[in-house]
C-alpha cells in the first residue's frame, strides 16, 4: 500500500521533493500546500498535476479536513517548523522536515520526544548524510588509512542566494558540521565562531542581534582532540564545496564541485632523516563513487522508515537536535565576539527520550 503524503511548501527545495515523491512507486502525493498561490500554479504546470486527484491549497488546515494522510513533508521556513511539526505529530502523521528541525534546541528535543510518544517517525532532510561520496568517505575514514586523525577544514562559498531570515551560519554550516560529525562518529564539545556583516545590518534577529552575517569562520573542537575549521560566505563568487579530513598518513578530500573526482584519498606523511623531515609515501587515490541523487535516497529512507515505523538513525530527531545545539552555541559565540562555548549538553545521555 502506498504512503499518502502532503507536502507543505513548494519553493526551490520543495519542488525537488515534489518531483521525487511523485516519481516514487511507494508514495502517493495527495495534497500540496503553499501560502503563495503563484507557487501552486507553477507546481501544477511543471508537473501537470490534476487538481481532481491532488489537492492544491494555500491553507494546510484544509488538507487535514479533506484528505486521509499518513505523512507530512515540511519544506517551509525554519521559523514555522515547530508549530507545523508539533501539530502534524499530534494529528498522528509521520514527518519529514527540511533542515534545521527548528531554530531552538529545546523545541527540537520536545518534537523528538513527541514523535516517540506518538509512535510516529520524525526524520530531517540532512541531505549530505545520504550522499554517496559522504558515505564512501565515512567508510574510508574507518579503514584507518588516514592514520591518526588530526584536523579538518571546509569551505562553502558562493554568490547568493542571500537569505533574509537567517545568517550564513544557519544557512550553510549545518552541511559541513553534519559531515564532520558523521565521519568522526563524535560531536564537538566546544565551538567558536566569528563573522562579518556587510549587506544586512538592518535585519537583527534573536539569533543574530547585530544583523545577518554574510561571512562566518567556524571552529569545532572534538573530545578526541580533532579540530575543524569551516569558512562560510554567500557573497563570494569563488564557489566552493570542499571538505577535508587530515590524518598522520593522509588526507581525505570531498570536493563536490569536482564532478569527475569528488572523493580523493591523498596519502603521504613526513619522516625524520637526521634533522630534516622528508615527505614519504605520497600517492593519490581517486575513490569511485556511484552516481545517485542524495534527495532520492532521503525520500526512500523516509518512506521505508514510515512503512516499518522505525527511526532513521542517520538523520533522526536526536541527530537534528544536536546539530541545532551546535548552531545555537556558534551563534552565541558570534554574539560574544568569538568566545569559545562549551557544549557539555551534547553528551548522549542528556538526549534520552524518557
């Protein structure tokens, strides 16, 4: 039996989710809601939707009254997530939500607990955790070929789109933080961030009281001693999507902009010879990666999670809560001019659901 879905929000990312779920043999898209009627018209034309079989509405409440649902896909601004997801879970629906889960870690934890109490699945679309190169990278790290892991660095820059609801930190950092956490199998216990505001100092928010930062430098400190630095900017025409983990015997490079070689293991180390240090064992290995759309895998895993009524541990509510805790601490660090913020609350036992 197909899983009956309603999709809330059909902007740029919502359109991709509509495309994937319409094509999925286990999904039945029965309703689409968006307060912007032009978005609904665009979606209807783009996918030749029949309004007699798929409800198109600007009010998601009307969906609950008119159609029988199993699950809700939330692709609305993050500031709206908490109330929408809470209402959906209380109504007995499974939920797939765009990242971040909410803008408040306490709200995230509340929703995670609510999903468990309702025996409904809450999964978050942290798309990179379903990327074939990221998963191959995790396997490579686990082989030990990098030696002792030392540090990491990442760059995520481009020229727009410039968000007007959150800063570059909340827009961009979650991707690289989630990859580092996934590859290392641990979470940072201290964080630090500094940024610059050039474009929108007139848009203060509770998370960014001085305006929306356009460029941010993030530092993550992990309990193992590993340290990662991330460069984020949405007004830099040098588009980069590159993340590296450096060990004592090599570096693993994930470069999303390199279509032919997105994942490379660059091996090498230095060895002492007398008073000198000499490079040794230098070798480049291109790691083969299967071509697949990560978002399709997200949709597959969500539908499977609903069918089996079993959490997707890769991108569960707990994973999402920890990421929002990290982002919140980084925002606090920016407010405090780059102060190092401890994250003792990220210990696993503080996030138990009972």
